[in-house]
């Protein structure tokens, strides 16, 4: 009996501007089978799986998962049992591994939210006992290999009925590839359907039961994979015969001059490396990953710090930083294409020319004609599939991006070419073209060094191979020794135990990049400033001073909470200040002496309505109308200011004594309003890290596309954030009433900037995804303190601005530096 069909893609057509990515494709996967999807770069494999997983909407045709139709909704596809490992993991970088895993699985597979870390640890442990990923690590501190492991673990944790693996092994070590194959066996044994996309034919032969070939967006048939040899599969992919011989190796290079000479180079992860590359040679660096070969290459490129001696063509060269390395003639093709190789939003032309812009300069200006011509030539030479050179590179298929980055690196006329994973994601035909190109480059006198996890590639391409182990070159293979079996044997015998990926990040930077650091540093600054002012002026810690200052903290903290909510999702609200002013103006008509309770209640109702309306309006401008949040909320800023001035051209309407007295209530020395703000701050902080809304807000701000795939509703979440921000601005206006006393239309304006300052000092990222309510509270406290201490210290008010400006600068510099330093290389 034939097993049931769990994924059916029926007659699907998908168009992108200028490209028919899929043309009437039909594809089905049965329960318990591994179905490989193969084809050249740009054939449409990822697009087909994008349509199947609901991430893309088909123009024609239909998709059914377990018999149910899916139409462009990733959450529905996921709930029906589809899990996908993408070429670029759909992870939210500012969230931790455990938070990503939690959001990444359907609700039925999630643990109670307070047990997320333990659950994530178990999942990672099930992958491997010596996995080098901690559930508490933030994803942006992981290297590509670790990110892929998290992505795979996430897909497996969803207990899928259909598992899609889109080039899952491009960044994996051999032992993890084996682990993946084991897991595939396990899931197919429980009748899961697996789609396996790969350019590595040997892998396809090893795991696939059937295979479907795509070429230029069209299906080329489905075959039984078990009986097919490598040659036949390649023929089907390219649609004909293919020259699969590696280009001939260099002969007699022993007497050639040395192009590159490296002496005693040492740096993070490697030491005392001596090597050279002769004219015409390609030298490979091999070893189990994290044994120093990649670090050595990155140090040569000036990306990692190093010390030692370097000469190129007999002249002393510098690799002190990437700029110096580049001017010495060293060019680097990064292994992490998504993070370091491409600028996704920029066009193919710009991505091509950015490494060789000097060739397009005429009288100090870039010649667009020249640039376009060169980019077009590169596209033709490397057969990059793109509608034209103005297409954003991010919309090209992975392999086509890789070809363009290589073309761009070569256009910089390197003397030394460093290539990390030259053919990642590249189809078999182009792979051979890249090998030929590298050989030609070497024969022109460029020193070529290659790092690759594919030992067949190293063996076929390189003249000499240096084996790295624990940061040292332990063996050198040359001539007839450069064959796959010998390289593998040398690699395996030189390192018996694998070391955990070492991180060169110092503990200090790791700590400052954490969530607690801003809070602790702010607390220290507040205590130090208070202690110093108290020691200089005895009146600072008096009851009178505190009674004046603390309510101001409550006002600023509340509006800062609102700003923080919005900044988490990547927004910003300039209208909060005038909104606070408008609330005061409105209430100055209702909360006056002698107003009956109904009138007061009406005032509150109107204020609530206005606040919600303003939040919604801001959202409409930003989300459906796609205005930049700064511009949108600047418009609202002006509109609200105008309304306030219309209602009260000059301040007026005194609030009743009863209202002011109740706002002035205290618990001991602490104003009730501040106590309420502190409690709210702690509650919000708890929610931020321990509730689904907190995760959703941070996830959306961190990476919207990944958040959408994880089932977070971007629109509703942003609407919630905008309304939440306005509500907190409205709330902040309540303690402000007691401070202002009447309806003053200009009273709130300054809070726009100070609320932004408070959250930034408190550790929030202006790009979204990170922040803290306790941080915002302490930021508010510090800013208020700075505004007050100048008079106690006997310095001019100008110092308020100096100090505040200095604090913003110092905190932003420190946070961004630490977040950069904590990222794994
Ligand atoms: N978002 C997009 N916008 C415009 N064009 C796109 C987009 N995504 C894919 N394409 C185009 O659709 C075609 C198919 O791309 P796809 O990524 O599906 O290929 P692929 O078979 O997965 O290739 P690779 O093996 O290189 O990953 C390519 O020409 C690509 O440039």
C-alpha cells in the first residue's frame, strides 16, 4: 500500500518582478519518505518551499499539508505540522536561544514559559551532549554553525509531520551532518515526510528515497533516488553532460617565488603559524572546525587582531586592520555570506562595485556608467541569474549571491586571495566554474588560500594543504599526498578531541552586553552622583528636596515606559510630550474646583478616548501607511500641540485642591505616584522576559520576518505598542498635573526628548528588540537627578545639558561596543 501524501504542491506558479521563479510546478511528498529537491542555483527550490511553508503566496496553484489547504500563512502551515530549516535561519538575533526555540515551535509543543531554559537545554542535549550552545546565549552571539544547529533543533522540536531542510549542512561540521542524518531516519520512521534540498549530491544519494528536479522554475520529473548514480543526478540537474574534472593543478611551483610569506603569526585561536604561498599555488587550510584555520584566515584579512610578520612579493605588508590588509592587496571572501558578504538591501551593481570602487572613479566622482558596465560584465561572466544589475542582491538565490560576492572580491585585483567556503550554496555546474576561476587567478600570480569544510573540494583544488590542530599547523600535505583520504586521515589523527568553539570575547564585554549591565551601571552612577552631591551640599538629602524631586521621577518614568514599549518593536514616538500637554489642557476643563464627580468622570473618559485615538492614529501612519515613525509622530506632535494651543492659548484652568492633594499623597517619604510607577516598572519587566507578549514585542523588534514566521502578528503587535505608548504618556500626565497645577499647553513638550534619553540610557536599542523597564526607570531617575544636582553643586544650568549629553554618548557607545564585541566570529 502506498503511504499517504503529506505535502502536495499543485500546479504552482510564482512570479517575482522580472522572474518567473516557479512555472506550474507540482510536487508531492509521502509520509515516511525523504524527497530530495535538486536543481541549479536559482532553479526555484527555496521559492517552492517558501510557498509550501506559507511564507510566500503563490500566484497560481495550491498547497495542501496533510490534506488541508494553506494559503500564504506560515502559522497555519506550522500548525498543520510543517517545520522548515531555511538557508538563512529564521531566528531573532536579540532573543536568547531558548526564547527562539519557544517561539519557533507551535503552541502545543511549548513548555510552561518559566521552564523554557530547562526545556531548551534538554532539546539541545538531545542533539548532542557536547553541543557548544547555551540556552541563555543571545542568538547574535552565535557563529553560523551554532545558528544552524539551533534552527534544526527548533524544527525537530516542533515534532513535524513535514520537515523541510533547505541546504541544512552548508555550515555544519561532519559530525553534525551525521547527527542530522540520524534524526532524519528517526523522523521518517515515525512517518514524517522530509524534503531535502542540497547541492551536495553525495548527501542526496545517502538520504533520499526519491528526487525531483527543478530547472529554471519548471519541474523536470521525479525519480527513484536509490538506484541513481552521481553522474545521472548531475546530468538531470544541468540538463546535459558536464565537465566535472577539477582544473589541472600547478606543476613545478617549487622553484617559483613566494608571493605570500607569513612568519610567526599569532592571534586569538592560533599561534606561531609559519607558511608561504608560491606563485601559481593554491594552498588549502584543513582541520576540524574551530582549530584555528578560520581564525588564521580572518587575522590575515585584518578582521581579527594578530601579531607576527607578513610579506607580499618580498615587501613587508600589514594586516593590522581590514583597511590596511586591503591596501596591502589582501582580499577576503567571507564564509558567513549573510552577515558579512552581502548588503542585502543594496543592488547587485553596488554589491559588486563596493570592493573595487576605485575603478569607477573619474575626477573623484563615481562613474555610474562604468560601474554598471563592470557589474554587467561580472554578471555575464559568472552567469549570475538576476533580472538586472539594479535588483537588490537580497532577492537573488543563495548561490547567485555567492557568485556575485566572489566576482566582487576578484574585481579588487587581489595579490592575496583568502577564500572561506568558496562554493557554499553553489550548484555543481557553477562550482566547477569557480574552481577554474580560482586556478586562473592563481596562475596569474595571486596567492590563493582556501578554507573549506568539503574535503573533496580541498583535495581537488589545492596544491598544498596545511592541517590545523588546536591553533597550530601540525602537518603539511603536498603533491600526490593531496587526496581526500589522506586529508581526512591527517585531520582526524591530528585532533582526537574536539574543542568547544572558543570565544575571544572578554568576560567584561560579555557582561556589558547582557541585560543586567545597564541596570547595575545606572544604579552605581545614581548612587555615586547622589553621594557626591550629598557630601558637597548637606541640603541635597533633605525631605524638602526629595519631596520636590521624586514626583518628577514618576512622571518621566511613566512616559519612558511608553517609549520603551514602542522602541522594543523598533518604533519611536515623538508625540508623547504634546500628548501629555493635551491631557493637562483637557483635564483643566473638568478637574476644576467645584466640578461634580460626573464631570470629572467625563474628563477621564474623554482623556482615555483621546489617548487611544492618538496611539491608533500614529499606528495607522506608520503601519498601514508605511511612514517612518519619526516623521509620522512628528506630524502628530505638531497636530497635538496645535489642538492644545487652540483650546488654551495661554495656561489656565486651575486643578481643584482635592485633585492636587490626592496626587500629592505619600507613603512615608515616597510619593504614591512614584510607588505606583516602580511597581508598574517591575511588573512590565517581569512581563518582558517572562510572558508571551514580552517575547513577541522583543522578537518583532529584533527581526520582523523571523517573528512573522514564528507566528507573531506584526500588525496587531505594533498596534498594541503604539496604543500602549500613548496610554503611558496619558498616565504620566497624571503626576504632571500636580507639578504644573493648570492646563498649560506647553508643559509636556520636553518629555519627548527626555523620555527617549531615559530609555536609551536604560539600555534600549533604537533598532528594536532590546530594552528594559527597570533600565528606563533608573534612566528617568538619573536624568531627574542630573537636572537637580547642578543647583546643589553650584554649577550653571548648562551643566545639565553637558552631563545629560555625555551620559547618552557614553551609554550608547558602551552598549553598542559591547554588543558588537559579544558577537561570535
Ligand atoms: N524575494 C524575491 N524577489 C525577487 N526575486 C526573487 C525573490 N526570491 C527569489 N527570487 C528569484 O527567484 C528565482 C528562484 O530563486 P530560489 O531562491 O528559489 O532558487 P534556488 O533554487 O533555491 O537557488 P539556490 O540553490 O541558489 O538557493 C531566482 O531567480 C531568484 O533571483
